[in-house]
């Protein structure tokens, strides 16, 4: 018998979106959906849409903490605040730093994950994402150019050992001489490789895909642009078979019309909603540090802060994934259930962690994100317990 059941207008289930009915929860795990009212406590969300817990596969931190803190307690604090904002699984994402510093970040994330018990009510650590340091100086963006290096399988193995095998995703610029070998080696290990912060030509990007790369980092941003005589990384993201394309869905990094162009070309099934949120996400406007660089948050965006006090280029977002889902619906680019799937099952598949999250399946931990009719956040459950 179910411990309780949730009733709502819609449930985003793996095979289809069910209209009405009840989703049973038992001992913190999903039971089955049923059209008939079960004999248990009912928690009602009239007018709402119930989906799997949101999965953010590119996020550096939240609530004034980031992976650069190299502190398990900071990872836990970010996780708790993220769950309260609708995200139930995240990939703590590193920056371009010194090899030793990235190693220490991986170790801290692993320590946080290992220390958690079933009573921890924060977003789960689905793995670790290495954003850098194998990038191009031409497209370094808000990454620290001081620490750019060539792709190295040996260095990756060192980080993976520190992470206790938790690294599931690693990014690089496709034009590096060692890019193909790196992509092939990590693909063999079951780790997703991503093309980003790259000035690669279309053919260089395609060569990396042919070698094993399966994802593109925050498409449009930090990538060689789409041109009718050189489609660049953006063209490769739009046209390569079976690959996934991340997109920062705040409307500021990429305007809605360009987001629509990507989704129309790629299909919603292979477009991954991400936040690329910095540690200052969830905090008031002001000056912060991000990836070792000074930034200023204002107007719902984060910018590099120049030495003379002036504002530089965009450093990253302060978006929540729940807000990104709402944006995609408000912009009328996709339907409600498609937007939710683009922030749950699609990112989970793209990072090869769909065996643990991204779907409402019987027996899995009951992680849920529930949206009101206007797509504002109604509630979040972690392991069948209400956290927000």
C-alpha cells in the first residue's frame, strides 16, 4: 500500500503525459500512477503539472558557494538551496584552474557525496562535470586563461581518482591536437565529452564527434559561430547525429529567437536546458568571486569585473532550472511537458546518468518538481519528502 499519493492535472511519465490521476509514493520511492483513487493519504496540487526532479548538468554552484570553495559543507549548502529552488540532481561543475586545484575540487565533491545519508534533503550529486581546462584562448570567455592546457588523459585519470569515479562529463576545445584521442578514451570509459569554449571549424568539431564527443557546451556561447561558408561549432551542434546541445535558457545569454532556432534544428529531444549558474546564484546583487575571477551580479546576470571597476563581458548566469523551464513555455518554443523533459530526462541521458535520475519510474527515489498552471514552482520533493 502506498504511503501517500499525489493528485494533479498532469504527470510527465516516461511513456506519455498522463492527464489527472494519482502518483503513489511508498517509503520515499515512486510507486505507480493510477487513474483510480488509491486507499491512502492524498496530497492534492490542483491545476499543477508533476514532473521528475529537475537535473542540472552544468552548474558551478549556488547560494554563495561554488566548487572552487573545495569544501564539502559548501557543496551541501548549495545542494539544499538548489532543492528548495526545484533542482533535485546536479553535476557540480569545475572551472579552468590549476591541475591541483581541480583535483582538490573533485575530492571535496566526492567527500560531500560520501558523507550523505538518506536523511539529507538536498539535491543529489549526479556526478562531476569538468568545464575546462582544455579550452581555446580565443574562446576562453569567463574561464581563467592562465590555466589553459592541452587535453591529457593522464591528468583526467588523476582527477577521476580524486573524484572516486564520479566524473561523468568533461569539456574541451575540438581544435586541440589531442582532442580526438581524448574523446575516444573518455567515451571508452563511459564519460561524456563536450565541445565548448572552442574556435574549431565545423570539420574539427565533426572529427571530435566522430571520435566520441556527444555534447556541446552552452551552444552559441563560447563557440565558433554559424556562418554560411563555415558552420563552426554552432553548425556542428545543430546538425550532428545523436549529439546533445546545452542551452542557457535565461533569455540573456541567448535570445529566445536563437533558442528556437536551435530547438527547431536539433529537436527538443537533444536540447539540454542548463543554467551555467555561478556561486552567486540565489544571492542579492553585488560583487562576488567566480572561478578565481571578480564578478558583479546585477539585473539578473553576472558580469566580469574589470580592474578599473567597469563591467566586462558576461561571466555566467544566476538562473534556476525551474525558471528556465518556465521561460521555454512562456516563449512558446515548446510545450509544458517538453520543457520539463528538456530539464529532466534529456540532460540525464546527455550525461549518461539516466539510470539514476530524470524519470518517474517505480522503485526509484521519489524526486519530484511540481509546477503551477502558470509554470511557477509549486513544490519540490526529495526522496518523497517535501523540501519546498
